[in-house]
C-alpha cells in the first residue's frame, strides 16, 4: 500500500530540511541582487544559491531544469556552466528565484501529501489491529463526500446563476433577439431541472447505496416499461424544443423578398484586423466589389463601373436607426471573420469570395440601453468571433442605435468612397481598359 | 460465421509454443506485435501527450488571467514567443491550436481507444491477439511518428500551426495571414495524415477482430458494452477519418501547388492572390464530416468503459443492456448526419441549418437513455468506491452537464449568439474533454492490474479524483456565463472591450483552479509510473469481474490464455444474481454449474435447457417463481 517507502520518506525529509535551511540565504541573496544580473562570482558561494545566479547567465532552458534538480538533491551545483555569454535573455535573478520557489512549493505539497499518506497508512494499520475493516470505512467516506458534493454543487450552480448569470444576461436589443432569449430561458429551465434531478439521482444513489458487507445488490437487468418512458419523454421534450427552435430560426433567417427590399442595406467587410462599413447612399443600393480592382486607394476593390457604387458612403462606426429593419451584407477581404454583436444576438461569418446576410431590427437605442443599465459609457459593440490571427482579440467597431433624425444627420456627414483621387484612378483605368478592348478587337480582326 | 472463424483460431494453437519465442528487447518492447504491449505503448504515449497539452493550456490560462503582467521566466522557456515575459498573441493561438489538436486526436482518440481497443478487444472476446498484429504495430508507429512531428512543430522558426484545431482555411492556407501557417501548418498536416493512417490501420483491425475472432459462445449479444463501444467507435473512425484526409490533401494542394479548392477572392495584407472559385465552406463540410463523428469517437469508448466499471462496482447488471447497445448504435448512425451544426452561422444555407438542428437534437435521445440507464444501474446497487468507480461517476456527471448545454448549441436559433463563444468552450470541455478523460482515467485505474500486473495506489487515486473532478467543474462551469455574455473564444486578452473586464477576475479564478487541478495530476503520474514497478501485486480477478480478461493469468503471456481459449456461456453482467452464493458469475461459468440462480430468460428459448432447469427445481423444491418475487 505504501506509495512512499520508509527510506524514501527519510530522504524526502532530509531534502526538505536542507532546502528550508538554505531558504533564508537565498532570500538574502535575492535582495542584494541588482537587475543587471550576471553575478557569476557569487554563484560559487553556497551550493543551493548557485541555482538562481548561474541560470540567469545561461539562457538555455535545460540549464534551469537541471539546476533546479541539482538544487533539490542539494549537491553543490556546478557553477562552471555559467559563462555562456549568449546574452540573449538577461533576466533579473529574482525571476529564477521565484520560479525555484514555485517548484519548491509544489514539491513541498507533494511531501505533505506523502506525509498525510503515511498517516493514513498508520491509521489503517491501527484499524486492522483493532479488528476493524479497512475498506468499507473508505466507501462511507466517499458516499458522504458525494452528498457534500451534491449539496455544495447545487448551491454552486445556484450561486453561479445568481451572480455570473445576472452579470451575463442583458436584454436583447433587437426584435428577433427577444424571441431567442425566450427560447434561451425555456431551454435553461428545462436543462436546469434535468441537471438537478439527474445529479440528485447520481450522487444520491452513490450516497445511499454504498457497499456494505452484508447487503447484496438488487438484480435488476431491465424493465422495458421504464426504458420506454425515458426514451419517449426526452423525445417529446426535444421535439417541442426542435419545433420551437426551427420556427424561430426560420423566422430569423428566412426573410421574404419584400422585407429584404424594405430594409436598410449596409455592408460590413472584415480584414485583418479591422472592419469597414459601407452605407449605400441615396440610391439604397450597395455597389459591387471585385477583389481584383483592389488598389491602395480603393482598398475594398469597389467596382465603380457599377454606378450604384458612386454614392456609397464610408461609416466610421455602425450607426443604425431604431425600429428599422437592417440587412447587413457581410464579406471579407482576406480570411474568415465573424460579424458578431452580442447585444443584438446577431452573428454571421464573413467569408471571402461570398456574401452572407443577416437581417435584424434594432429596438433599443444606445441612449435607452445606457439608461437601462445605468452605465453612461455603455456601447453596443461589434466584434470578431472567428479566429483570424494575432489581432483577433481586438477587432471591434462601435454600434450606435439612434433615432431616425439623428441617423440622417450623421449619415450626411459621412464621406463618399468615390473620392476625387479615386475618380482619377478610375478614369485612368477606364482609358487603359478601353485601349485593351480595342487591342483585343484588332487582334480578333487580324485573326 | 463466428464459430467457423473460431474453429480456425483454435486449431492454430498459438499457445503451445509461446515458450519458443526468444524475444529481444526490440521485438518485445519496441516493435512489438503483441496487443497488450501495443496497448501500453498507446497509453504511455497518450499520457505523455496529455501532459504536454495540459502544460500548454496552463500557459495560455496564465496569459488569460494576467494579461497585463509579465512573467519573465516564460521568456527563458519560450524565447521569442514570449518576449519580455509576455506571450505573443500569435503564439497564444498556437498554444490553443496545439492544445486542442493534441487533446482531441492524440490523447482522447489514440490514447483512449488505441489503448483500450488493443487491450480489451482480444481479452474480452477471447482471442489470442488482434486479427493483424503487424498492422497493429504499424498503427502505433504511425501514431508515434505523428506525435513526434506535431511536437517538432514547436521548434520551427515560424512556430507551430495556429489557425485553431479546426484549421479553417484561408487562415491555415495563407502563411501571410499568420506565421503559424507556414512550416508549422505543413507539419501539422503531415502529422495528421500519418495519424489518420494510424487510425485506419487500427480501426480495420478492431473491426475485423470483433467480427471474426470471438471465442466460442461469444455472440454479439454477449459482448461486454466496452467491446460494443470500441467496435462502433472503430466503425465511425473508419468511415469518417478518410474524409479528413481528403480535406487535408486538398488543403496541401491549396497551400503548396496553387490550387483553389478553398480559396477565392483574397486580398491578404494588400496583396491580391490569384486563387479564384474555391470555397472555405467546402473545407468546413469536409472537416466536420470527420469532426463531429470524432466527438463520438472520443466519447463512445469512455461510455463503454464506464458501463463496465459502473456495473462491476455497483455489483449490478448494467440496466437495459440492449437499450445501451441500441443507443450506441443510434449515436453511431446519427453522428454522421449532424455535422452541419458546427456551421449554422458560417454561411451555409440557412435552410440546411434547420435540418441539421433537427438531426442534432435527436441525438440527445439515445444520450439521455444512456444517462438514465446509468442511474438505474446505481440504484439499489452495492457500490464500491474504487478510484475507477469514482471516475466513472464523475464521467456520468460531466456527460450530463456537458450534454445539456449541447441542447443550446444544437439549436440553431440559440447558436447565433453562442457560436464561437466561451459557451462552446465550456460545453465541449465538459462533455467531450472532461467526460472522455474521466472515462479514460477510469479505464486506467480499472485495468491497470491487467496492463501491468500490479495495483495502483488507491488513496492517491482518491486524491486525484477529487482534485480533478472539482477542478474541472471550477474551470469550465464559469465559462458558460462568459459565453452567454458574448465573449468569443480564442481571445488573447479580455482587455480591449469594456464589457469583458468583469470577467478578468473570473479568469484569475479559473486559472488558479486549472493550476491546482494540473498539479493534482502529479498524483496520477506518480501513482501510474511508480505502480508499474512497485505497486502491490495484483490478483487474477481483483474486482470480482465477469468478463474474460480476468480469466487470463496475471503474468502476460503470448496468446493470452495458457491452455484452451475459454468458452462463453452467459452475458457479462450476472452480478448479484439471486440464488448464487457469490455476487458475480464469470462469463465462462456454464448454466449447469449455477442451477440455483438460473432464470427462465437465460436460456433464450432453448426448450431442452428449460426442461432440465425445471426438473432440477422440482427436485430441489426451489421453484423459479418464488425466487423472482423475493
């Protein structure tokens, strides 16, 4: 049974002793050490103290590992490998000391566990000598632990719901978001009931039916009626959830042609690591893009042959009029991104080479939301939810929901994409492409 | 069919000549073709990979908890990836990616079903070895090389793959977009291809062994649930892994040979790429056609192992054996038609999303049946809390709590705002991460005597269980709420958004829980490796178990059984059968030796046997009806 034999234990104690004696020395040393490090001479002083010092000079990782091992075995660590002047990383020796301390803590915890293990062993031995059992008392212990686990666990779930749940649930600020939230709540109620009941069963049975030497388990291989019941009941509950979910989903994603036309169209384009927002201008139509037309000036590759693009406006942020349906056309210049506005319950991936859409109606203005939350700096925010590289964690755009008048006022100030410079560039390209066409015609004729 | 095959294996008479094999170190421990040794190889490699992946997770947990703090020691270990003691954002993604890849594929696929399929299929079916031992050996060595290559990707200049374990192109296809998509990604793809080769070799072997090499009397309905689970897992793997090969090969073409399967209309950092006409969605379809069955490849062996352990340690037959098998079969079939639920908002046709939602939620029914059957098995049992049993109970708990959140994510309407958030992280870490690893650990504690002929230390096992069980809940439960709040996964820091700041303190808590749980694994590592050499010697059947593996000698021998392969007469779950003097009856005990405990349905309609039983009962004045009403 002994996972640490007696002799091992002695060694462990000796080691702890040595280390604990050397601790004050190390601390003293660490306090003296200045940030410039490279304290090679002091390394030779005390065996253990050598570790932090000499590894600070040697930048390779193996040195740390081997030296800390050397420290625990308390053999005078060899300070010979110190002067490897690779000099790439020169760190405060305190860093190594701290690291060493952390390892030491882990080690001491292990020792503690070993000691407790020993004590348990002795305890079991006395039980055995007194003719008491050494197996079932452990089963009792675990049965009780499971009960404790059940009670504490259920309280923990309640606490999480009450605290973290309250912290994470904000009212949806869109029409469909409210429906999603209703579904969410229904699902939460059902799953919580199942979670609680099954865990009462699981841990409760574990508590109640712990092994005793006298009892024999009840031979109960199957019961078709019960099995049918608990196949059919989840099936029915899930059918309800499926139908509810299916219709909610269709109502969100399956927008009629007419509703599509009536919505405000905007385009959001993702790239590493920013979003560009394009408003359609007076004609209400977003111009086509062709990625081959991308130039430093025309970074979206807008195709100005399509005249609907001429009045397209660049939005510095996403500003939306309240209670008006918006159809967002989502695309990406480079890799996958995801257009995600948590408060709106809106998400759709931005896929290069493909347009995706999400139509929704914001119902709460930013001002109203601020009032509701009592947080006057609060903003709706759009963020990227699909891994897209080093800047993934900070790819945001503020979303502002305002009244219709504010929206119009804001929109009037937004610049056009088709700037003077772009116009020139476009005309130049027109000329050259006309020349190309002409050339082709000539070639065709010649052939 | 099986009897014919068995006649074949019996006549080969392996067992007579095991003394003649003069095995060198190389043939015994390294290039072994023995299923028991290969199981150990898979297990130990799996454990080492698990430790690596766990350390990676601690690294990124540290970053998440203290995004503004410097940890100069990290620079010592990670060099330029943690300049100034702060993990670089791209390296953070690499950590997440490799953590996921190793855990899902190398630990929970190969480490779990590789270990236990190899160990248990021949043992519990009464076979001398696998159908093709050489293929079996190749399976391990492909896996091993895959591991080496995956680890090696940490040592290339541009860093390991960092496009997430799902390696969605174009991010994974364009090195310009992220440095990990250069050599690191190539190594990832090579490693995965080898890994899949390993899985296919292994899977073919498992399936053919189960179908052809069962001992006399072992019909399909007498197989333990472990075998059912491993068998169905192998089928799922064999059907789905090749699809990942196609995804990977096409990605290699896109990366290296200028094709455009997944790429179209790209302007990466100002440079227009020539690719045209491909679709990133295609990759997602191919990936998740493996990816979702993969979840069940990871989970089903764990379910199988826990079924066996719960039944053995409750001293009760598993409740509803047939229902358990049918739900496994149901999960197997359904697992192939639900992949689209990973793609509700990726630009897939929304109507298709609705269809996938329906199939997805149906899969909850067989899962629910399994849970209820587990509970019914515990009910009125005589539960022995061995470490294996604790882990089995923990597994059921995780399976419930993680499975329930699947009902949210499988619902396409709710998935809109939960997709790619921490809610997803919490969900799959509970249901597929924790549940599977608990199934695996439960298997290790339970079958350790069979693997190494020694017992593991119980007390350390208890400590390990409680630390891991509580730790896992503390780590993953709070993440649900971050997800509901809208915090996306794979975020390097929560510092850039005002609404995320409230979660930083939670992150600190989670990280500490993770560190404590990780340190707790030392109890296992120490216990495992020290018990190999100095554990208490095991007896032949330490758990009082019914299955065939416990009829083999403790000392491993070539061919498993020294004499004849035992014949099987009954199902594996005759625990605490009324009328029998012991609380278990091994599968090898014929009904003629247990006249006092036989039940009418034991004879499966064999009139002759029923007549004999009736006569015996009359003679012993012990009618069956009385016993049943007891």
